[in-house]
C-alpha cells in the first residue's frame, strides 16, 4: 500500500515538474507579428528596417518566425487594425490619430517616438504678398483635415487673432492640394515631405512652416493588452527600433540612398529634407507637452468630445 502511494506521489511530482518546465521553456505564444510600413513623407528608418530585416532578426530570438508589413497609411485605418488585433505595432502613426483613437475608447498606447519634423510641414502660395496671418483672410486654402498640417494652419491663423472661419479651408489630400495650387484654383496649399520640397523647388512662396507652431510628433504604438501579454516582444521591438537608428547614424550615406531609391527621389532632395527630421525615439517631456497641445487643438475644433490624458497613453 505504501509503495503504491509512493509511486503515485512520484508520478504526480514528475507531472508537475514537466508542466512547469514546459511553461518556463516557452518564451511566448506568437509565431508572427505585423507592423505598419509607411515610407512617406521621408521615413528613412522604416525603409532601412525593412530592407535589412532588423525587426525579424530581433524577433527570431523569441521564437517569432515571421514579421509581416502592412502598408496602411491612413491613421484611422492603422488604429482600427491595431484595435482589431490585425496589427501588433504601429511603426509611425501621427499623434492626432492616436489621440482620436483613444478619445473614441480604443485600447492604444504610445511606446516610443518615431519622429518630429515641424519644418517639413508647410503652407505655400503663389502670391508672395501673402506673408502674414492677416493676409490669408478670405483666401482659399487646401489641405488634409484633422492632420498636423491642419493644426499648423490653425496655429498660424491664431497668431494673427484669426480662426478657420476667416478663411475658406478645403479638405483635400496632399497631392490634390499640390495640384490645385499649381493649377491656380486655390490661393494656398498645405504640403509636407516631397510635395513641399518639389513645390518650393518650383518657385512657390513659403508662407510658413511648422517651426514654432507645431512639433509634428509621430509615434510608435501598441495596445495595453498586447503589452501586458507580451512585454518581451515589445522590448524586442524597441531594441530593434534603436538598432535601426544606430545603423542610420553609422551608415547615413547608404541609408539616405536607400530612401532615395525607395521614394524615387533625387539624393540631394533626400539630404535636404532629412535635415528637417529628428528620429530620436525617446519620449521627452516636450513630446508630452506637444501632444497635449495637439489634443487641445482637436478638442477646440470639435474633432474629439472629451479631453485625453496624454500621460495616461504613454508606456515608458
């Protein structure tokens, strides 16, 4: 009898140890992840990362065999895909999109910064006499609503004691705004990236850029649910993001050439535009302040109904 009890106890102990070892040996339950891949306006880190497979290299250490890329560029589409679980990481999403998603009750968290580039966001006109906010009164201005460019226009007008009610603002895409300005159907256009560079090169008058008006903060994000369940994967993502930035710093000429090839741009244009970008991934106090200002802009303009606590969105 005692021997039978002893044998049962040994078998039970072996089973418990086996289960424990199985749990310890399993790093995570993921076989693959999906991240966004957005190349415009000048997302050098994204281009370099994909070309060199840096995310994939880091994820393999955790047993994650595949890294897939989603080329969703709309902030609304990106945040919706994140919320549904189709995408695990937003590698380049505007602060406006993050705030709007959070304001609508979605699970979204900022885990790092992607870039800041206020000087890459511009307001152009073919009329060189338009050089103050007051000069915009009654003018027709084209650009994408609910974006950094929209925020830039509102901030510039506010400097002259004006609002959007004092101008004729038309909601268009950047390419359509660029074409409308070139065709003379609008007085001004809100442009960014290559569109802004090419418009300036064509001789258009720069009314203002975002310097001193907006920080143009772009983030990297995941969900609280994914973070809680896969802290090791989030850590590996952040380590890979830093590795990308280290590569770009050490091989800048090669990185910028890769961007020029991918975006079909002249290398000198890429070099000129790259000077406007700060790709440091650290979440600074100034980023929190800038995003809080963006949130207030969205609240004041009826884009969100309730304030959002930016600090509450950040995982540091």
